């Protein structure tokens, strides 16, 4: 992975001279944005900085095992910091602050944008965007290494969490030789792979099982090979599950044989979120998502639309 040395030098200079720094993950935070945020939090703390993390949404309980997770704060950001780090947000609206805090994206503030999504339009004053990287934490590992920032076992665990989740526990097509090399280096630094695997992929609450049961019940495959399911807002109330407990279920239904791609439509608070996955080399779900104002990666993408879900039944006569 090649990073722009001039851009890295500018970022290092900014961070070294800044006293107060704010880290902003994307809303509905996943393992990669949480891992990237906490890894940078720990690095900056070691540098003696006053650093905070502010996200529109709190992290799911499944991430409670992560070092310094207590630093994660949900709420609105203040804009009185010396520097701002936005991590893993492929578009400004994914932070949730594009309307309430437009100054973050007009390049008047000292904003560092670190990401790996093709949809990223380099909205920061400083940008480290590597669209073919498996995760934002992969980009951060290279940045830390290039700038000689020390990676201890806690920082290594956070970085590996992002890599592990964004590669689907090393099962997605973005699991490259480079991903495995970096993961091995993080393990050598003391990253807690066993804890990551157990807490994120091998620990399931009863409410999650109930919610996923609704997903399975509603799953069907159409004539074009698209595997689809829907989750109504009522399903969350009935099962006692939180929205964050949807994590991973779209990958599960994508395992249906002969699936061209899979999509789950989730209804919540007047909006419908679409999550798309594919294992087919010839299918680009980011293109599909972009037709609905979304985006993402070729094999994993999503979109959000205002509205609600309404069931429609169709019948046809076959002979």
C-alpha cells in the first residue's frame, strides 16, 4: 500500500502541534470505524494529547471488550478543537453531521479524512484514502508504520478488530495476502484475536437469535437469483433487539447457493436501510446501491431512503 509521503508529513505536523483533537467515526459504528477510532485515540494519548471520540450513535455492546471503549461518546460534536479525525466515513452524510455541522466538510477546519471507500470524495483538508484497502484500519496501520507511531498490544487489538470485521473474519474476497501479513504483525504485537473472534462472531444474545429468526423467516430468492429479506420496525420491538444486532445477518443470507447477490431492507424511524452483499465476481453491488443514493464496495454496499416498508403480494399463472 502506497501512501502520499507529503500528505503524511502534513498530517504528522498537524497532530504534533495540536493539543486538543476530536475523532469522529461514522454513524451506526461497526468494527472498522470503532477499531480505527480507538487505535488513533490510544496513539494520540501516548503523544500526550487531549483527545475525545464523538459519534452520532453509541457502539453496540458486542464491542465492550475493546480497550478504551469507554472513551466512545455518543452525541453532537463541538467545533473548538485544534484538529479533527474522521475515520471510515465514505461520504460526509455517513457521519450524520453533514447538515448540523457543515463546517467539518468545507475545508476551513483542520480535518483529516482517513478512509478506504471508493465513494469518498476527499472532503477533508488532509486526505488518506486508499480505495483498494480492505479496511480503514489497514490504512491506519500503514500510516502508523510510516510515521513511526508505536503500536502496543491494545492498539494492535483495535486495528485487528477492524480488519477482522471488514473481511468477515478473513472469509470475504478482500482478504488478500497483505491483509494476512498485517494481521500476523498485529498478532506479534499482542493483538487479542481470540477475544475478537469470541466476542464478535461467537457470542450471540437471545434477542439477536430472535431477530435473525425473523430475517430467516422472511427470506426468499427471486427468479433472478437475488436473495432478499425484510425487517420491520415491529420486529425490533417484538424481539427486544437493537438495530446494531443486524450486523452480520446479510452475510449469512448471502450464503444461499446460487445467490447472485443478497439484500436486506430494514425499517427504522421513518427510513429504510438497504444492505447488499455478493460473492460473484461479475456483480458490483456498489453500482446497485448508487442507484438509490448509496454506495460502498464492489462486494458490500448499502443505501438509506426515507419511507417505510409495505408488503406486496403478487400472483402469476404458470402452465
